[in-house]
C-alpha cells in the first residue's frame, strides 16, 4: 500500500526557507511587544529567549510539492500539518510588501475551493527561497492534474447533455404558470 501511495504522489520538490525569515520574525516580535501595553512586560523575555524560539520554529518549517498535493508542517509548541490537494487550489498569491522586501522575503497565500471565510488564506507560506519559481511549479502541477483528469471532459459533456432537458422542463413549468396567472 505504501509503495502504491508513493507512486501515486511522489515528491517533486521540497521548498527551502530563507534564513532571513528568522531575523524578520525576531524583529516582528520586538515591534509587536513594543506597540502593545502587555507586550512591554514580555519584551525582556522575548529579547532573551526569542532567538531560541525563532530557531526552533524555523527548523520546524517544512513544505513539499508532490504530484498530487502541497504538504506543510510548522510549529514548536503547537504543531500544524496541512495537506492541500492541488486540484483544490484556486489561487496562489505572491506578495512582497515593503517590509518583506527589506528583508528579502516574500509571502505566498494559498486559497482553495470551498474556503469558509471570504478572503482568508487556507494556508500561507512566508520566506520560501525563490517563491516565484515555487509558485509556478505548484500552479503547473495543479494544471497538469486538472487537465489530465479523465472525468473532466466526460463530466462536462454529460452536464451539457443534462442541462437541455432541464431547461425544457423549466420552460414548460414557466409556460404553465404564465397561463394560470394571465
């Protein structure tokens, strides 16, 4: 079973994360603690232990593109593991704001079909080395899977064949309602 699974979904590429993400996260933490009243109290602890936490968090980051899905893992205390099937990916947004650009980083926002909150990212990845290339690889693989789907052409023609009788039935119903009303 595992051998069959590995043939179905083999790894294409493992994304690497830029070490500058550590500095970005550390500085972001400092700024967050400075601008919040409660954070001022925690700032000395962040200055002492923040780098240790950031290193552990950075080392926990893992992202891979397989032939069928995008897998992502992260977390020190609370670990998150996500798998997004490629055929469910609607969009992969590439962002570089001024702060991210200053640190030489970018952000990928992955949106999937059926997201519960409008505009919310299903998954986000900050600091992937050569994020533009990784984005293109994910989108290319998604297109390859969705274009080769054997059911896609059959489903489309079946849907087109089913819609004509349905429209005829709706037309008859509307005519019946019109004759009773008018």
